[in-house]
């Protein structure tokens, strides 16, 4: 909410997804030398707040009688008279007129907070409305001796029916880990532990060897012209491509066939020239679709040496006593990762099917909260990658927010649909389940359990955690029911 002074919190018991809370602290002990703005009486305040979805926006108008406004002013003024410390006046003896002139802004703020929140709650209760966004004061008129009038706008949850969700079907993937998949993961792990060592014997390069080469490549022009001197390039020559001590795996999956064919069978010290035609979709855009003439010198032959699959390696990689124990543990981990990945994909397909069935407006406040969360995660990742704060401030946040919007809206739609289905399926999260989750978070974050729990209770995080657990639980229930 907005007001020229610090606006009162319209304490409206918003729906669970709403994550903001504000506390206001006031002190009545003022220094005599403190400068005050004497343009105190703001009879009419109006300032727009964040965008709301017009299809879900509700507005209430409230009026408080003039006598109640005056009564509240008198109550607040008496408290200030008692607490104010002003040179020349004894405690509790400060004239009302001086309190009114010196603390006009603070008096008005406290009267607002005493009347606005209470009357707003009464108005929405009477109309059976439940805000899910921070209520915005659209118009507020407050003067002592006059009625207090204000309007407040906010979003509510959309009304929609999830009838027919039970008829959605999603294919249950085969999550069994095959021997080939496990061997592939094991090979990748062993490959990461391997070292590349020089081959001492004098011999030619063979499949599986690594050639250490020096090269220079000239990109051949795509267009040529005929001149008196013969053929010449119709475009400026590209800078040559050079490399020193570059390793190329003979027969490797990332090695171009032209390099394999040219290097296979060559020996150290041998020089060769050959051309490479790069495909149009080659990763390096400078080379994509180009023909390059290479001059290459073979400087050394190397082989990749893999570690022994023994207890020493098992202890180094996983703290296991034997290689068999490590392999069993790794197999379980890889199987779990495959299952979770495939089931997550299937659940997302299920959610997409459900979202597509129901057309309803979404609260803009929810979408913006999700955009904020996604952007915060992205910035945190950039910081972990080493991006400096100064560089972050140069980012185009408008463009970044816009890029997150579609996925943020999808997440909101999914949450709203799942919440409705959770109601239909009577899914609940018990206190024991919630406490166990907090305990796991405590272990993961290394924050003492009691301190973490207290913090979550204080900032509303406990309700949000229960909310997310309920959605996850509902998603699991639905997957078991709808997947086949």
C-alpha cells in the first residue's frame, strides 16, 4: 500500500501463496532538534501500486465517521503528550497544540494504522473476500474532525472447477537401469580419473591414441573472381587458425573424420597437409560451412591411462572399503537419478495436460513473486560463478524479467490447479511430516533445528513449506493414479 507517509499495513489475512509481511515500529521519544516537515496535512493521498490482474481485482470503499476519527486522534495525542520529551515542558505537560504542530505527520500515521487496517478487515469479512495480494490504497482522505475515507484494491483467487482431472492419462516411463547405461556412467567416471601419458616407444598413431599436434589452418574463400593473375578471392582473407600442443583423440567421438583419417598411421615429427570440410551446423560458427586447409606437425603420441578398479580407488571416490561396494552404491545412485529424471519429466507432462484443461486468469501478484524468485536464483548462480555485483547492476533487468514471465505464469497455473485437486483428494501434510522436513532442512543448511523452526514460524516460511509439501504430495498421488 502506498501513502505519502509510511503506509499502514492492511492486515488482511491473505491467502497462503502471499509471501509478504511488514512490521512497523514507532518511537514517541523525539529529539527537540529533529527537523520536521511542517507541511503536515495531506488531506488526499493517491499513488498507484503494482499492476493487478483486472479480472481478479476487487475494490472496497470504507468510511469511518468523523467522531471516531477525532476520538482516535485524541487518544494518540494524549499518548504523545505523556511520552514526548520537549525542553521547557515537564513530562506529560506538553500542550496539545504543540504536539499537533510538532508531530503532525506521526499522529496522522498512527491514526491511519489504528483505523485503516481494522476497518479494512471488517469490510472484506462482510463481503466474504480474501485478498491474495498486498492491498493497495487507491484513495485516502484523513483530516481530524472529518470522516476517514479510503479505497483499497487487491487480487483474489480465480474461481474454476477441476472436474475431470481423473481422466488425464500419462505414460509411465520404464525407469529400469540397463547394464549399458550403467557401464556408460562408469566409463565416464573412470575417464574423469584417467591421465594422459606419453608413449615412449617409436610407433605410428593408432585408434585410441592421443596425438599432440601443432597446426595452422587457412580458411578457403567461398567466392573467387577471375583476374589477369588467375583466381583471386572476392572477399577479405580470414585470419589463420593456429594451435600449439593440441590433443586430438584418434577415433574419438568428438574428433572430425578428416582428422582421424589424416592422423591415423602417422609418426612423431611427421608433417602433413589436408583439407577439412566443416558441416553447416558445426559448433564454432567461424568454421561452420567452411573448408580449411591445414598444415599439421605431429609432436607426440600419448595414451590415456585408466586407474585400477580397486579398493584404493573406491575409497578415493566414495569412501568405500571395496570396489564392489563402491560399484553397488554407484549403481543405486545412477538408477535413482534415472528414475527421478524420467518420473519428473512424466509429472511435468501430466501437469501440462492438467493446465491445458482449465482456462482461468491468474493473479499478477503471484506471477511477479515467481519472477522474483526465479530471477533471484539466477543471480545467485551468477554470483557463485564469480560475477561481480557491479556487473550484475549493469544487467537489463527488464529484459530478464520478461524472459522469466511465461514459465513463471505456468508455475502459478500449475500450483493453483494442484491446490484445487489437493482439496478434492483431501491431501494434507501432518505436523510430523512438516517437522521431519524442517529437520532435513536443518541438516542440509547446518542451521540449528530450533533456530530454523523459529525463523520459519516468524516469517511465514512454515506455511509456505507446508504448502509446497502438499503440492508435491498431491503430484505424487496424481502420478500414481493417472500414470499407466
